[in-house]
C-alpha cells in the first residue's frame, strides 16, 4: 500500500481501553494500511491537532485529512473491513449519538472495566511505553 493511502491512528498508549482497542486492530493493520501511533512513542504532527487534543480523543490522519472521536473510529473499522462496527458507527453518527457517547467514554476511559487478560496486556504495553522515545509521525 502506498504511503499516501495509509491511515495513521493516534491514540493514548497509556490508556488501557485505548491500548486494548489498538491491540485488536494490530492483526489487520498491515494489510489494511493502518499505522498505529501511540502518543507516547510519536511526536505530535506539526500540521495536526495539538498535543492536548490528541490526549482527549483518538485521531486519524489519512488521504481525507484529520478525523477524531467517533468519526476516527468509523474510519478505522471501515479500513479494517469490520462491517458490524462500521454499520453501528454509521448509524450512531447519522442519529447524532456516536460523538456524545464517544466523548462520555473518552472522558471516563480509565474507569471502564476490562476483562483481566486484556487489562494485563494493556498494562504491560503501557509500561513498555514509559520511555519518552518519540519518533516522527508516519
């Protein structure tokens, strides 16, 4: 896949919920052109959202520009070919409920309970990201 067709996904790698979602996307990332960019590993793009904005919501950057929140998740699931999640997010966006629900979850993301095995994997990944060795964005 050409570099300009890639979809860079910026997420909080210290957040267990965010890391668990990214872990789920990892297996299909290469074939679908996703580049997973935990904020702890990548410097914020110079032409993109502020560091503060990136901390508050998932963001994606691709051929169509920048998207955040529910629209960013929609782009990720559409790119992965996950029809059920794409349809659910399409409906939620059309009904005007996807963004408010996303913002509510994002605001309380550290309190969302995860199954122990997922939480453990996310905590290990978060510990591995404690060094601030940021790379330039893709």
